[in-house]
């Protein structure tokens, strides 16, 4: 089971350090769960310092470029992340796909380079509401997944775009069906993302093919993030 908190463009260094110090308490109660937080680039170091030596909470970035260095204004490379002690990166989040021109091709390149450099990767896929209404969900997922490499350090996050930040979680049946489909294409762990919170986490995480969650809004509050991690630990222990 893997629970990752995607902070998006929230928490500067000061808040990140405070949050990290609060969740170090999780360490001994989250057995069976890989806990990850994904701060903005500028808060990565403060988060790592706040967690302290020996924490079993890992820090991932929210994106990573495919080149090692070069004239790519605004981008950050895998070696730069590794130097800070970052363990992985999200790639292909739907906000990047929809608002910043990310394509299946660039998502694939980012994932390949990150894996090659030694990072773990959470690669995001998911259909829009229009795709689902047009019964195009499987076709869209197939294209997105076709661009994602297979690797032991890669997990996929299924995040239906219509469920992100909307409070409209996919039903556990919809999530289970999509996860089973994704696993038929790509043998890997699959996280669910889209309005996961402390109340609905248990039901979603109990589905046989749901291997964890990528949590946005509810990961910003240490108490609700902890509650989701503890629900995952309970299910992992069952
Ligand atoms: P949400 O975001 O939990 O706020 O819906 C999830 C995500 O975008 O990763």
C-alpha cells in the first residue's frame, strides 16, 4: 500500500517544515504503508530536513525533466532532485496535461529519465468527464498507459479528471474496474486519486486492485493525511 500526498502549489518552506515535523509521528504506526509527500520544488529541502534522519516518509517532487541539464527554463532534473535526497517524482498529473501542455510523449520521456537516474515514479493517467460520457475511458487509458515504461520503481495513479478537486470521488466500483483494466495493460501497483479523504479512504482502499492513493486537498492537513495513512495501514494488515 502506498499513500502519497500531492501538495500541488501549497506550502512554502516554512509550512512544509512544520508539516513534516508533525507527521514524523506516523512512522511507527504506518507499517505496511509507503508514505510519500510531494511538496513544491522550493519546499523539498525543508520537508526532508523537517522529517529528519531515518524517517520512513519519502519525499517526491511533483515533476521532473528528461534531460540531465540544459537550457530548459523553469525545469528541474533528476540528478538535482537526487542531490537533495528526493526519492521520486510524479509525472503526467492531469493539471500538467490540461494546463501546461504535457502530452503522453513528454510524460513517457520524464518517466524514463527519472527511472534511469534512480528515482521512483508515480505516473498519472485518467479520463475526462467527456471521455467517460463518450465511452472512451478505456481507449484514453490505453493510449496514456502505452507511453509509460514498465519498471519496478514505477507505480501508476488512476485519477479520473472529473474527480480531482471536485469532491466527486469515483465510486469504488468505477475505481476497481479502471484499476483492473490498467493492470491488464501494465503489471504494476495502481493508486487511486481524486477527492480521497479520511471518510472515503477505507472504502476505496479496500478494493482488491486499489494499491494506495494519491491525495491532493486532504493531504494538506496533517490530521486528515494521518487518518488516511492509518486507514491504509489497517487494510494492509488485514
Ligand atoms: P484531490 O487531488 O485529492 O484534491 O482531488 C488529487 C490529485 O490531483 O492528485
